[in-house]
C-alpha cells in the first residue's frame, strides 16, 4: 500500500499548483477552477493519508516487495460468484435510473425500486439455496 499512498500524496501538490496556475491564467474570474482544483488536491490528500496510515498498520503485501515474484501473491484473493446474475440486474436498474433523469422522475422511481431488489438479492445471494452457509 505504500506505493498507492505515495501516488495519491504526490498528486496533492499537483492539483493545488494547477488550481493556482488556473486562477492566475483566468485572472481569478472563474471560481470553479481555482477553487475546485485545490479541493480535489485535498480529497487526494485524504485518500493518501488513509492509505499511508493503513500501510503502517498492516504487514507488507507481496506487491510492496520490489524483488517479489508473481507467485508470491498466489492464493485466494476474495470470494467471487462467477455465476451470479445480480450485478447485471444492478447495472440494468442503474441504467434505468439514469434514463429516468433524462425522461422523467417516474422512470427513475421504477429503476430505483429495481435497484433495491437487485441489491438485496446480491447481498443475500449466499444466504439461501445451495450456497447458503
């Protein structure tokens, strides 16, 4: 996680400096740019600080070893359900929600209801059927 923390923390001065340069180039007339870019720098700094603090608390990962091999990271990386249809249902309901923003709120409500059903199905996928535990 150390490289991720460095990547985000190095982005902080870039965004702050870009905001100052943008403000100077526009004669400080356009507030979204010269205020927004330093705020993005602040968000990047918060993510980098979180990753740096997390990297101190956990052991070094195989990715952090510059002399590491690919097989050092072998093993289970998480629990994934390759047969699951619920992510497709969530994506479809999100598409309906975005369509509702363009067409009308009534379409958005239909997409939102479908999204809630799909999300509950995805979360409780392992709670019923042959894969329950």
